C-alpha cells in the first residue's frame, strides 16, 4: 500500500481511565491521525480503558502482573502480542509501570509517554497535585521517549499554560484539555517524520 495511505499501527498502554486512549482512538476514527490503534495493553483487568477500547472495537490484552513470574515474563508476552499485530509505535497513556529491557529492547525508540507536568519537574504519579501544592503558576504537559527511568527519556514536545487559580479540579481539567491535542499532534508528527517504519 502507498505510504501516504497506509495507516500506522499504534498500541496504547494504560492502567486506568483511558481518556488519552480515547482521544487517540477518536483522532484515528475521524481521520485526524493516519493511524489505527491495533491493541490496548492494560495491567488492570476491568479498568475503564478496557470499556473504552471495546467501544472503538480495539482488541485489549489485559493481564494481572501477579500471575507472571516477573516483569520480564509479562513483557515477553506483551512483545509477542505487539509483534503479532504489527504495532509500530507504543503510546503509554497512564500506564503506571517502568518498562524493563524486554520492552525497551524490542521497541527501542518507538515508545513514547505523556506526563502531566513540564518535565523534568514533577516526575511521578502525582505530578498535577505535586505542582499545585508547590505553588506552581505555569503548568504543562510533556511527551517524551521512554527509557528505564521514571518519566525519563528525551523530550519530544511540551505545552505550557498559566494557572493562578486555587481549584485543583479545574486545574486537572485544564491539564487534560492540553494533553489530548498535544498527544494526537505529536503522534501525527512522528508518523509524518517516517521514522517508525520497521525495515
Ligand atoms: C494522564 O494525566 C497522563 O498524562 C498520565 O496519566 C494520566 C492518564 O489519564 N500519564 P487517562 O487514563 O488517559 O485518562
């Protein structure tokens, strides 16, 4: 198939709500992204992201980490499934685990993550709350390549916004409203750059 019309095959990893997954899947459905989500990987069976995936007809690999001997063991199964569906770009979206060398080795340079702060500030699972409690006035979102460090890896894109209010719920909503278009646009740019194609 001609490269211009061929859809890039995305996998999305999530542990919970999955609103970023939905933003990506919707952009694929609308044609804003020349891509399709071929697999959702979820380490919490029953997480809401699984329901969202069903709505979009996207297959889910949901697993219980405790049922495997090690992280490497469940990642070997993930890699086999990613290879099986020809995934070209792995998008972490609220996947609450550090990846091991099994995943990083297999998909090196083709794994990205979204984080709700201006990295390297406020790494970790509670970035929005931590920034708010610190009294930050300029918030933002980062998309970065993934390595074996928590929220580490080279930064691909960032978007900042001012917030001087005092309502954490309002702030969180603003962060998410920045996340969705930034993730979709960044994936689009990576696809357009043509560096994801398996040789
Ligand atoms: C997002 O804020 C993302 O930046 C962070 O985890 C959250 C996931 O939200 N890594 P959702 O599951 O996509 O709704």
